[in-house]
């Protein structure tokens, strides 16, 4: 006789221990090494989840568990909405070699009823869910990471050969606020490499040209224009509103100014430089490693490095 859903659940209950929400919360407060695994569907998770939980929809558990929970000896508590799916999911994990797995009795419904907190990430629109859907397939980003990108503020120093691809990819990725610093205008000689600009915008300030291109690519991005050169007088005021500085400038005085200001402001700098077919890229995080000036204490003499 074929097994019923109830048969599967009873079989799982005989194999998988159930824990109460009170037990789990007490263990979390003690700082126990505990992994919470949410096996609900994505639309359910958007309505709220337990802080710190790993999320793998039940249908993807066999495919994603090893990637997100690589250590099979970890203590894993599985939860769903009411406690049924989590029992079945925990049984699957047990068959995959996870020996210390249990199910949260009553699921997140009982967790909420007990008055324990849930987290609700930034809510994405239907258009955003489609636009960034490929990011959601990446465990390093997902919907939670996309929300962080949309909340991020990045300053692009220079909208030329380095700034153009950086600006386009940052915008495409959904960086919420993108500041652009550049005092130049678009020139015909820029167009074989500076892909933010186009022929019909020759003579237009590069910041405005960049804004037009980025708005056409992704209207989610809020553009802040700084149509001026960075100087010792304005750099700290400009940097203060951003999380990360992307250095795409084309001269050493500005590069050292960016480094020094970012160091004192505590802002990470994503650095890039290029000469013909050679390039360098690095990230300088203040107080977590060397800065640009640490590696290159003084700029080269004028005229030594060709533009």
C-alpha cells in the first residue's frame, strides 16, 4: 500500500528529534554554535525569517546543502512555517550525513507567537525581482545581498577609461546610490575607450553624460553629480556620504589625495590603474592593511610616467 503524507511525517518524527522555540532561543542567547536552516520558499522568507538563518528552499536542499553547510558535524535546526516540511527536510539531511540535525516544532509560526523577533529584508518590487534574478542564483549575493547593494553608496572618482566600465557594471548590479566626480567634458578622442559616453554628447560634462547612460541602463540607481575636481578643500565633504570609493582617476596628485582622504575618513578604496595593455587593481581598507601611500610613498617625478 502506498505511503501517505502522514506516513512520511510519522516516520520522520521517529527519526528526527524536535526542539521547542524556547530551547532554540535559549541556546542562541548562550552563544551555542548552532545553524538555523529555513527551508521555506522564497516568497515566504521575504515575509520574515529568524535572524542569521541559512535559507535553502526545500526543493533545492539536496543540491545546495553541501555548499551552504559544508560541515556535516554542525548542529543544525531546520524550520519551516509549521514544522512539517522541516521534519522531512531534516530526514533528508540525516541521509546526507548530517548527524546533529533536528526540527523546530511549530516552525516560525510558533516562533512568532512566542514573541521572538524575525527579520524582514528590503522588499523588492516585481521589476527588481526580475531585473536582479540572476543575482539570486548566486549564494554569495541572493536577495539579501541585493538589498545591501541597493542600499549601498559608492563614489566613482573619474568617468573616463577606468570609471566608464566601473560605473556601468556598478549600475547594472544595482548599486543604490552612485556618485560621480569629474570636471572634464566629453571629447571625441575619449570615445574609443570611455564607454559611458557617445558621439552625440561631445562637449557635455562627463558627469552629465554618465548620468544619461546610467539612467537608461538602470533607473533604480540614484546619481549624484560632482562636476568638479577633487581638492584638499572639498574631498572630505564629498567622501563623507559614501561607503566605498572607486578610484578611476588619471593622475598621481589626485590618486594620492584620494588615498589620504579615504584613510582619514575610514573609507575603503577600490583602486585601478592602467597603461596600454597592463593594469593593476587592488582594494585598500584603512587600518586593515597597507594603503596606496604605504606601497608607493612618493609619486614619480612629473613626466616620468606617460599619460
